[in-house]
C-alpha cells in the first residue's frame, strides 16, 4: 500500500526567530501528544530542513480530524508516495485511480516541485512528461494550466514521486500556550467562541470556577491542556506559574484576585479585558461556530472579505 503522510503549513510561526520558533515547535509537539489520546491516533511529528511532516498508521479521517484542531497550522497537505518517478505510465494510472472524475471530460494542469537534484529532470520537464502520460491514460483530459478543473500537484524527489491528494485549511494562529494565559468565565456559547478566538492567538484559557463544564470540554478539543497554567522562568531563576494577562466574560475587579500574580514580581502588567467578538454579526458568529464544530470540513474564514460587500439597497456613491 502506498505511503501517506501529512505536510504541515505553519504560516506565521515561520516568521519568528529560531529560539522563538523552537518554543512554538515544542508547544506544537506537546499539543499533538495530548491530541493522540483524544482522537485515538498516533501522530509522529518531525521537523525537517524544508518541511514539517506528520506520519501515522491511523485512519486518514481520524488523523485529519486531529490535525484540523491543531492551532498554529495554516493548512495540511495529505501527500501520497507513488514510487519510481521514471515509470510515468504507472505513476499516471496511480494518480488517476484515486481521482473520482476518471473518464469524464475535464481540464487539468500539472505543477511539479523538485526537491534536491533529480537526475534527468527539471520541474517543468517532468510536469510536461507527466501531463502527457495522464492524457495517454485518460483521453477525456484537456490541459488548462491557469484554471484547471483538476490541479495535479506533485513533489519530485530522487527515487520517488509524491502527489498532494488533498489540502485541508487549518485554523491558523499560533500553538496553544505560546502566548501566556487568559482567564475566562465560560457561561454560554458566545463566551466559548470568544475563548476560542483568543486560543487561536496562542493563549491558554484558564476557566474560572462556575464555568459551564460542557462548554469547557468542547474547548478542550482544541487544547487538551486548557485550565493548566503555563510556566515561565523568573528573574531570579525560579520556574513558576505564569500570571494571567487578560480576562474574558468578567470584570477586571473580579479577575484580579485570580490572576496568580507573584508578590515578588518586579513589574506587572494591568489585566486586559478581551471581547474578540465585538462587532461580529450573527451570520459571522454562526460561520465561526460551524468551523469550531467541524474544522476538517469547514475552513475558518468561509467569507473573509464579506464585510467589504455592499449592503443590499445601499448605494456605493458618495453622499453629497
């Protein structure tokens, strides 16, 4: 059986310095380790020179459900190893066998990315040769390199060829726990979604006593360590709980005694009151909820530019 693995696209994380990026990578390792028990799959994470890869023997659907809940991922590519890239007829049939539209008239375009030196092939030459082999194997295909009905993305390596079978959009943001702790009173679904948006920015949510346990459990799908304070090194070298820097769903006066500030702290930052859903429409909140419940099917921003659309009945002309 052909090997399947997943290539992770980290986005914002890759812009950080090496020491900070290493901290974020460790946070992601811990998060995936916790996710294994929840989703019933083993996730083997490896950071290579040119990509981050996850391997697993678990069912594809369960692996992708687990990865869809990993904060910090912009996208996840499911990649299948096909074998010898020089056996073009076999490669073409292997790609077509996993495509639902075989035999139906449709356009396609091959995009090839070569990794390292591959004797006898450049990326454009291999893309052209594979395209010809696909047309030979399925005469219903026609070439459209700009806007194909079926984009065929392959990765050419010495001795092997990989095809990107599916791209799943991730939640984006930063790994859970990378940006400190935020107190939250989770009373209803709006509080839950507000907490989720703050989690996407790398913060760990600390639910206070009296929060709705069922809603907190739903948040735990995104961060198995929710409620556990992150740690930091103090100026005198001690390792202790990090104080919370913000709060959701409660006043600063209520949150202050729960922030966990150390009396010996050299300096403190005033607590911030956070309301990330302020200004959201009911439609936008509903779209976020659908993503929250099924991120492997519904991307985080189904209509990212919807707020720019003209409201029905309004004129775009300036009022004199």
